[in-house]
C-alpha cells in the first residue's frame, strides 16, 4: 500500500488510500489485496480512470485490469468527483417476470393489458422488433407476434421497487424517486461516510441489486440531474456511464434537440421551423432570443443545451396532479355509458385527492378516440376541490360539448393546480351543490367505516344492473381489508406504466399483495 503515489487533484492520495484500505477490509476483496501487494503495483495518479467492474481494483489507462484481467470497467477522468446519479432499472416489469419464470429468459416478453391495452413494459428481446412502452398492444403484437404477453403483477413490482429504493437509501438519504423503477441520487459528501467515492459505491449497488433482487439497473453519473439522466440511457442494459464537466459540452453539441428530455416531436418541429435542429444550434441563440421565441421552455432549453441544470435532488417530489383513467373493452360512442365511465374515474380521482389531502383548481377531461387521438379539455374552478361530484359535473359539461359522432376508447379525469383543501363551498349557479358536497362527505365516512361499496349512487346502481366494468360489486366482508390496503398508500396513480393499464387492471394494482409485507413508500 505504501507504494501508492498520487498527485492528481481529482484523485488525492487520501482518497486513493481510503479506497485501498476500505477494499482490504472487504472480505471478498482480500484476494485482490494480496495480489496487489504481491505485484507491488505502483498506481500512477494520471493513469487512474476508474475501477474494474469485476474485482473493483483501481485501473490504469490500459483497457485490461491488472489485478484480475477483466476488460469490464468503469472509466472516466472525473470518476472520483462526480456525485449526481440517475438509476434506472432495465425493462423492470419484464425483468421481474423473467426472474420469476426462467422459461421466459430468452423470449420476447411484453407486460401490458389485453387486446385493448397498451404496452407497459417490453423486454430487450421484444425491443429488437421495435416494441416500445405505451405502444398499443395490437401494434406491438403485429411487430412481434411471438411475444409472450403478461398482464403483470403491479403489487410485486411495487414491492421490488421499494426494496431497490431502500438499497438506494443505504447510499444516501437524498433519493428522489421518479417512478417505481428510477430515481436520482445526490451522493455529494458521502465519500467520507462510505470510505469510497460515489462511482465505486454505485458500482457495488449495481451488483447488490442483481444479487439480491435479480434485476439489472443502469446508472448514469454526472454533476447535475440532466446529464445524469442522459448518461443512464447511454449504456443500457446493465450499464454505467459517466459524463463530466470536460466532455459534456462536446458530447451534447451534435445531438438533435429531441435528445434533451422534455423536447417531444411537436416541440422539435416548432424548433426546426426556427432553424434549430441540433443542440449546437440552440447555443447559437442567446437566452433572451430563446425566451422571446419559445417562452419559459426556450429558456430552459438554452440552459440545458449548455449542460446547465441547477435543480437539486429533492426527497419529496412535488405532486403536480392526480388523475385516473380507464380503457374500454370496446369503443363507446354513446354519451350515457361514457358518463357512467366518467363517474367511475371522477370518483377514483377524488379518492386519490382525499387520500393525499389535496385539492385542485384545474379539472381535466381526457379522451382517446378510436383512432388513438388524445383530446384533453381543462376548466379552472373558482375554488380548489377534491369532490367527485364537482369533478364529474365539470368534466360532464366538457364531454357534452364534444362532437357526438366520435367513438372513444379511453376516458380519464384529473385535478391539477393543487393546493391544500379549503373546505367545500356552495355555488350560486348550482343551489344543490352544497347539499351534494355534504352527502359526499357523509358517504365517504360510511365507506371508510363499512367498505367502499357501503354507499352507492343511483348511477353506480344503474351501472351494476347493466353489469358494466367499473361498477362496484356488492359489498363483501373483504371491503374492510381492501380499505386498509388503500389507506396503506398502495395507489398506482402516478406510477410509471400503471396509468396505461387497461380497464380493471389498475384497481388490482392498487391492492396490497396478501403474501407480501409492504411498508409505506417514503416520500409519498
Ligand atoms: Mg426503467
């Protein structure tokens, strides 16, 4: 160990020695240390670029690890100082399915809902055929007819997602979950805690997840969130990529504007009309010009094009909306059955808002036509609400204004412009509003006490008599257990992939699996 000579400011003698000492303490690395001593390897600081992914030895410039001979390594001149990470599980739902059923290992697997649903996740074997998340299932099966389609077990995915998140929390308390299977981590200052720089700890994390959970994760490491997220996409699956201050500018320059997260095809077309096609083109414009041309989005884009992103990693994600939607088994053209479905999603949205103790001023109606065109309509209310009655009535007005000749395959209702609830207020134009609000609160209390089907509205009874999906079943003794599962925070709202679940699937995903103990998700 004494032969270690380090002069690189990016990799100080202290940190290099700390790593080596830490590695000597690790039982699984004793063999490496003895080899290291025997060879009396002098690690020259200028050559240290990273670590071997197999034995974790610091590696010199040579592509091969001197300790174990492996060619697998993570390497970057700034490897010792980068500390903002983005971790993303690879094809998470499919990886869990393949882990539980080894027969699926080499087969193309799609997790998603039935004939009318969409792809919630596609494994890498299926992606070779062009299958992508959120693609309609019929289209996915046309591209890959041999794919194994699995409806999915969202309870199991949530459980594994929480296990992985807990492992992230062993690395740093600053974990910002983005969805069930990805998160940002700020590991600044954790080197003293762990005795190893973030890159090395993340490499160990990657191995731990594979060993304990049985799925692979891809990691991006940089100095801000934008670049970390960009890096994690560079080397999938089971990848580890780093972007440093010195290489970020050049790396981004030739990329198309769509490479920047948040620039969709529509915004990219708008930018192209102004002669902006690559990130280099964005840099040619001043912030003022970008702001004038494209507003706030333009300014954000100008900053990201220069690899500037000052957003901190937040442990509490600010919720921007709550919503619920359902895909029909068959397209619906008539307004009456559409209104029945609308009541169902309005009530679910209200339930989410009440459970989170939030209210929203903006009510959104979402429709998807039979030819897959999405229509959204919004209305801003005088007062924020969390009542199903108001959400329904507002969406109803918007729905009835839509042309009557269209058939729809999906309906959704949402609340945004969120704030703390301010209490129910009357409506001068609707004298019955206050009475209905009181009735809804009273029925909520009854549902809390006796189960969600204890109180039914006329519309729900009508749906039930027609045998429609989404209509509540007759109250059973299981309702109390379901209620406690709901209050344990097992909601699928906002979960990546879940919003695309077909009719009837979301409600299953919201229930806690009976065999698994699932602690409440942090940060919710
Ligand atoms: Mg993922």
